[in-house]
C-alpha cells in the first residue's frame, strides 16, 4: 500500500519505519521543514536512540505531496494539532482514502475524540483509531508490541491490522471506537497522577492503587457514555494505563514525577521537552465528568493540582480521608 504518515514525532517516525519495512510505499510528513531536513540528513530521530530511518522513506513538508494518491493516511500529530492538520490536508484527501489516527486525546471545546475530529472534517471517509500500550522507543527497536485497530467497520480495522502482520507489532481489531479512544486519552491523566505519587516518594502500593482505581474511574465514565465495559480491561484500557503509569519512557509519568518533586506544571513540561498529552486531556476530562454526572476523584485531584495550585500532598491527604465505599459497582 501507499501510506502517508502525518507527523514526524517519535510515534509517527517509528510507525513509518515499521510500515515501510513491511513492504509499503511510505511518505513521512512534518509541517516543520527543519525537522524534515534533519531527518533527511541524519536518518535519525533525536528521541529514538538506536533507530535508523530507512533511505526508502520519502520525507516531505509538502502536505499535498504526502496525501495525494495515498491509500492510507495516518494522523500522528499531537492531539491538539489533529484538527488544524486535517484542515490543511483536506483539499488533498479523497473519500476513498482510509484514514487513521494514533493521537490519544479529547478535544476540549467539542469533547470529540480524535476520530470524531477527523469525522467532522472528512464525513465521507472511513476512520480507524489505533491505540494501545505502544511506546515508540520500543517499537523503534523492534520490541514486541500489541496494538488495537478500532473501527465500526471491522473490515477497515482489519485492513489496518493486517499491515502489521509479521512485524514487531501484533494488532487486534475492535468495534468500540469511543471506548478505545476514551481509554487512551484518560489513562494519560492517571499516569500523571502515578508520576506525582512517585515524585512524592510513595511506593508500589500507591501506584497499584492509582492504576486500579484509575481504570475504575475510566470505566465508570465510559459506561455513562455508552462504551463497552470489557474495552477498559483490554489493551486500550488497563494495558495502556500500565505502560504509561510505570515506564520512564512515558512523558506523562515523568512530568507527574517532576511535579511531585516540587516543580511547577510549567517547569515540568519544559523539562520533559515533549508534548504531555495528560495535561492536554485534563480540561476535557473535567467537562466530561460534569456532563455525565460521574465523579472521578483522581481527575478531580489533578484538577486541583494543575489548575488551582493545590499541593499534591494536600490532594493525597484529601483522597485518603474520603469515606469508605464499596469497591465494586
């Protein structure tokens, strides 16, 4: 197939390499011409140590060149840039092209997931959401990884999944698109909280509790929004949360750790140096819990820390002193 990957961040670049090595014709696009020139001259991404980008991958900052004639277009830009990227791509996208998104987020104003954002701009196209526990740093080194391809049209989901067959990525298909994307967005907030816990010096007990109760919160919200319960106990739910909340590859985990150690939110973001999707998703999560009448204590705690300057230790004390409740709902 002829594939365009829009976005030359770590995940977009790692995906481009995997799909090229599977025998596809691949174009990697970035709006930043200096990024493309650096990749062209070095064939290396500064944040993917040990990976060389194959010479056969076309590199461009011309979105028309990337999109026209592609069978599949994969949006791999940060969630806050999906809409703007889709708008500039729109003149060069036809209704027969299969679109996919790998960004994990929810648009704060519209409360749309990323496939929903794409659907609002490309209403005639089939759209697949790719999600799961997928650190680009490991995929770049061909370490075994599992991913979910979600689409209401399972045939389209299978088309995407089959692209990875024989690579380091094992793909599964799913029809609960909203659940898959909700899990991918909300887990970033929980990973921020897990990082704060580590930064405060807390141990494995606290992290295990955050992961477990985090999934309970995500599932509760998902159920109110009409998602399948089982989705949140699969790769796009607990699988993605485990990897994001426990790994130093995780920007969300690292950012949270710095906040827990006393850095301000802005200082932590600057030190991480890359997009922290959990901070981007927090505003939408706050609005969703209010819209659907679902109380999410971890999300509420992150709201207090990020938007109201409450100390993480004070938030922990508040959460630990909540009245006892039945665990299973």
